[in-house]
C-alpha cells in the first residue's frame, strides 16, 4: 500500500515525504513533522533504543534536516547494523533496503550513519530511538 500511494503521488506530480510513507508502512498512526513523532509517541506507543522489524526509527531534527526524518526497520543484520525503508532521503524518492549503522559512543543507537549508495555511508545523524508498532498493527 505504501509504494502504491507513492506511485500515485508521483504520477500527480506531488512530493513524496517520509512521514506518510512511514505511517503507511508501519501502521503507526502519528501525524505531524518527523521531528515531532518521538514526543507524540510517548503516551501511545512503546519507545526504546533497540531496533525491531517494523519499528520506526526517529531521527532528530538537525540544521541540515530541520523537520527530522523517520524510517521503517525492515531487517536486523547485526546488533550494530539494520536495514530500513524510507522516503525522501533522496529527494522525492523511496529508498528500499538501505543500511544503517550504529556509530554511537555507547552502542545505543543515538547516532547513526545511513547508506547513501550501495556500500557507501554518509554523515552521522542523531536519533531519538525506535517507536514500536502496537500488536496487530
């Protein structure tokens, strides 16, 4: 459903954003900018620092990413590497199966590097943590 909605938006010339894509893919029904998801999830969803398939990784807002970012975990590779699916990391595109590596000092997923091209990881980005979907979506 998430990819079908993206295709429909692109066909209409509309921008593809990370928030509606993550909401559709994960079933986590939070509205608003990605930077606000972590706070909005507090009273409704479990949150933590351990990645889980189907969880939404919540990126903090930064100077270069003032609205924050959200991505959905699709695979756990190791305790320090996961794979995510997300939208608008590359402008107006969906990126599937992108690696993310935990580079935080305390191995707690508070700082990550995201695969920008196969096998190439970019800058470090601060992360709030993971928002877990409720059982049954």
